[in-house]
C-alpha cells in the first residue's frame, strides 16, 4: 500500500506503527481512540510541523456521519498524557519547560499553553475542569524566514506573525526579532 508521497513516507510509516493504519491517507488522519483522531501536518519537505488532536464530531467535513455527543467529549489526564507520549515518539517534544498558567478565552474555548523544549502544546479545556482536555494542537519549533509583522506575548509565550501565520518562539529568540526586517527565525 502506498501511504503518501515519498517525502511523507517515513512519518506516515512511523505513525502507522504508533496509531494503526490511517483513516485517511491523503489528509494524514489516524485514530487515537474510539472518539478522537490525530491529524498530522507536514511541510513540503515531509517534516512534521504540527499535530492536531480532537474528537471526530469536531471535524464535520472529514467525518460527516459522526454523531454529536450528548455529553461534551474530553480526554482525561491519563488519555492526554498517553496521546502526548505517542506523539513525542513520532517526533520528540522533549521536556516540559513551562507548564500552562490559567486558561484564557479564545474562539475555540478556554485555551492554555505548555512549552516544551521542541514544541508548544495549545490545549482547549473544559470551563469547569481545566484538566479535561477537549482538543489540543502540538506545534513543533521550526526554522523559518520572513519579515515579522507583529510580536505578542500571551501567558509568557511569545509569538511572531509573518504573512498572517503565527509562530511560537522561545523567549530568548523573541528578544532578537526586528519587525519589518527579513530574517531567519
């Protein structure tokens, strides 16, 4: 079976070992458990740059027949930790450097962020239980180049915007950014 283009093969093969056969090869979607799926986002070189984890019912275009849950879906602390461990086996996020502080309102619900040595994890959590994770995204640190338009720091996590795309930064890297100047980040 051909899993994907040649540049994506190593990631897809390793993901299949960790999560089983893909539910959708083209979209790089794997099953985490009965209710949750994992989306692998790769760049054009085939490097894993992001992982999105959420319930099937959240992704209505990919899973139009997924039933809306009677009770909101969430991952327990154990399920979340296990998912993060398996994702880290796919591409190492390393050690937690700074855990999340309080959750902040966002368009998707209450959001908090953890900073690891090689990745940031945004977690959408329950309003009444910040340990219950509704969905989460892993953003791996990556080298990119561009002309930064804006820098913001939210809950001690700096981010830079380049061409309407936001990237997390390590705190020391944020100090070196010059707005409007082409640079490698």
